[in-house]
C-alpha cells in the first residue's frame, strides 16, 4: 500500500460527535443527530480509539479531555445492582434500560482492559481498572459468543500488562474454552464456524480464539482461529476484482443459504483488519498482512461501488454500502470503526504513513 493512498490522521468528526456527556450514536450526513442519544457500545469504541491514538501521538491536542468524557460515561453506565452496564441513553440523559446487551458489556470489558494496559499509572487508569474488575462479575450470566470474544480481547490486554488480578486469569480460561467447545461442536470442513449463521463482527471471534490459544498454549484453539479467519476472508472476497466484500446485514449468511451482499458495514472491515493483524503477529505469515490491507482499502474505495466510504474532509466514515449507493450519514459506529482500523494499520506499519 503506497504512502500516498493513506490519509493523514483526522479526528475532526470524532470531536464533532462528542459533547460533554459522551459520543452521540448517529449523524445526519456529518451533523450530529441528537434524536437517538448515546450508547455504551460507541463510547467504549471511542475510548479504544483515543487510547490507541494517544499512544501513537501523545501530544495530539484534545484527546485527554475525550478520555475523561468516555470514562465518565462508562462510570455512569455501570449498574452495580446487576454488575452490568446499561447501554442506551436518551439525549436528555435518561437511561432507557437497567441492563444493556451482552455485547455492550463485553465491549466495555474490552475497552477497559485495553485502557488499563496501555495507560500509564494515573487516576484515570485506576478508575478503568476498578471498573474492569467489577465488570468481570457480570460475565457469569453472559453466553453470547461475541460478548465472550470481546471480553477475551480486553482480558488478554489486561493480562499482558503488569496487572495481577487473579480472577481475570480464571475467567479468561473459562470463557475461552466455551468458544473453543462451540467451534469444535459446530464446525465442519466446509463450514468452519461456531454458529449456523455468519452475522456481524465475525473477525472478533477468530481473533479471540487466536489470542486465547496463544495465551493458553492451546494449538487446537489457535488452529480454529486461523481456519475460521481464512474462511471468513475467502467468503468475503470478490471472486473477480479481489476486493473485500463484507457480509451484508440484510440477511447475513445462514448455513446452506446465500451471502447477503448489502448493506455492507464498516464494522466488518475493522474486525477483519484487527483479526488479520493478530494472525500476522502470531504467525509472521505475510498473507495476513496482505489481507489486512485489502480490508482497509474497502474504506478507501476498493469495494463493490468503487467509492470511498471514508470522508477525508470531515474525518468521518459513511455508514455503509447499499446496492446502488453509499449511505451518506456518518454515525459514530462507522467513524470509530474507520479510526480503529486506521490505527491498527498505523501500529503495524507506521512507515506507510510517513512516520519512522
């Protein structure tokens, strides 16, 4: 990937979507849409973005205050009565539920684990570590595969740091073995997947199996991760043009059925970028690096419409690809997914961005 193909870092839209409560979920074109309020899912993604960005550009203006905003949102979202995070909040700051989805809880663990590991010792880091420890209790009642995968990502980052929370190791192994057993029970030669439908954030499951297999020295688990990731890349690559073509949310991909081509969403590309980089890091096989580039290029115009999903002027990302058009709205999930994929690529290859 040529240096000229890669845009300069641009956090303008991230800042535009963020107010003193948190990051708003949606936008009308590139203008924040207050009708839909906030959610934990996006605020934890935003915390991941600023955590990784500050590590690369510690002097970048305005990121410190964003960390405080997103951490404050998570602190307020945590419901100690059930050891779970709420998810949806209206624009007038009313929680719309007492307990959010299992996925939102797993994503919160993911971001808090990464922040605790990456951030130097500070009061903010102490808060993140405290919330991380509390949130592990909520995993007892969680069974959704993606929620478990998100949690594995966060706990793995936490365990790779100097933290010594003993319970995190026990929980990590327990939930990793759940994913492994699901894969073992359901996967076949032509369907190497732990469920009977391929839906959203699929690369995160392969990534979690890889990380857990590596940490637990479980070669079978690692093989499950590599095999499933190779398959995900194969079924999401256009046969003729060889560009990335993520499974669409309008029908997904049921076993024995057809792959939905639309709507294609940034979430899928970013999950695959991270998972492929994880595979590259663990195996050093250059094909995984090549796959990650293919997925990043989906944002920049190498896709089924040959149009850029990323907007270099606003710094935002459009919400996805429809059959004959790009969804022009630049919501939080899409923008954050672009930034996460962009930062993952920067972390792996800073020279591609002119940084030595």
